[in-house]
C-alpha cells in the first residue's frame, strides 16, 4: 500500500459557480487508525448538489465546509487496516472521509457492502443517500396514489430518476423534466416515464406542463427551484403536494432571488409544500435500502452512473454537476474497484 495520502482541501469559498481553483491538492502520510478506528482506501467518491450549500459560511442544517480542511464527501472504499471489532481488512464499506485517497474513521456505524447484492458503486447512488432521499421524499412526503400525475425535475439525475420510477411502480403517471434530448429519451424509453420535457429547448414551461398534465400536477418533486418550479405551481391540481428536495438553480446565485409571487395557486388548489432532509428518516434506512435493492435486483428500478477517473478531477466533476453536464449519478473513481 502506498504511504502517501492525497487530498483535496477547500482553498476559498466560491462566489458563484465553483471551480477547480477553489480547491488545492495536498499530500501527507497515510494516517494510522487508533483504537476503534479503521483506515479506508477510497474507490469511488460521491459528488452531490448538497455540497454547494456547504461552501458558504453561515447557518444551515449542517456546519459549513471549513477552509483548509479536506472537502466533505462520502466514499465507497476498502478497509485496509482495522482496530475495530466489527471491521476487517478487505471489507467494503461506505465512509464519510471526504475527497482523499485514504481516511481514518470510527468503525461504529460503518455500512458494510455486499458486492453480490449490487455493484458497490450503487451505495453512493440508487442504493445510497440519493436513493433514500427519493424513497422517503416520494412515499412519505408526496404520498402518491395510483392514477396521480407526478412531475419531477432533474429527472435523469441520481434522485429524480428514482423518484419517477418509484411513482411509476406505484401506478402514477410520471412526467420528467430534464436538460437534453438524450436525457429525455432515457427517462421515457429506459425508465418508463410517460412524458419528458427538455427545459433547455422549452420557451413556455407553464404551457408545456399544461399540455403534459391536462388534469394538473398532483405531486411535484422539486430538485431545482427557479422558473421551472414557478411554472409547476401554475399547474397544480386540487390538493397537490410539493416536496422541496433541492434548489440547484439558485445554489450559485450571488444575490438572493425574488421570492415566489404565485402563492395564490396554493390557496386556490389547497396545496401543500414541505421541505425534506433524508436524515429525518435515519432510523428507517434499512427499510428503504431493502426495498430499493429488491427493485434493482428485479430490474424494476434502473440507474445510470457518470464516472470520472482521478481524485484530481473531483472539482471538475463537481462544477459539471452544478451545470447539469452529468448524465446520471456523478461519481469519481479514485482507485481500482476490486469487484470489477
């Protein structure tokens, strides 16, 4: 095993879109685990939209990323040394060690992975935090009923693709909003969505949603915010439910956006809106993972991964994610996957 750990640390808070210059690559000796800890070698690194919200000082649901420290992030990795009774060298796990090749973490609560159940990379996507976000956000917040029309934006992404498929499995009519013709074709032909709208080539989003949802939107899963959500609100059905998962359209804004001015639609349609964080269902993760795994294994749930090679490419992958250049769950492959 190499004796050098490579890590990306935050060099400065970005104003606007994050770029490679906001991060710095450093090298240091591979750390030694203390009693109760394990040393993990990163294989796949997850890149997620929530990270942008952590790259600014100020209050939020979690502490902001600190300048000069290893960038936050979850990895799938291999235990290379263990001083914890639950873990042994060779175990495959998920760990919050951030953007680095090696990291030490407490062995308590590490999630062990079974490569026979599903590819280990899925533990960062469809069978990880994004999949669980979609699972609980759809079933617990939106509570779709058979025959409902559900609309989801960022529909080919790690969360949106799972949302739409859960709704489809539950008997809903599903409309997805995505950012290219290829992504729209993917969600309709491969994932089974009923309709797709390319927001980059649609001049009248409200009109496009009215055409795709002639009886209104019963459930709206929002990953994006901005004008797309304004248009969705104009097309709500009576008793509609909205789940706010993300607002990626506004994460790079340098000025505070004007608040919604079409709230009258909530009054007229007696609609409800609720924000969600997956951690609120932490005690039910195993339930969600078990059901998602069954769907993946049966072929009812499909997924797509966008993998970039090399730790040093993580900032580039992150910037691309924020601009919608990724196609599926964005991952960075840090080292060889021993299961492939």
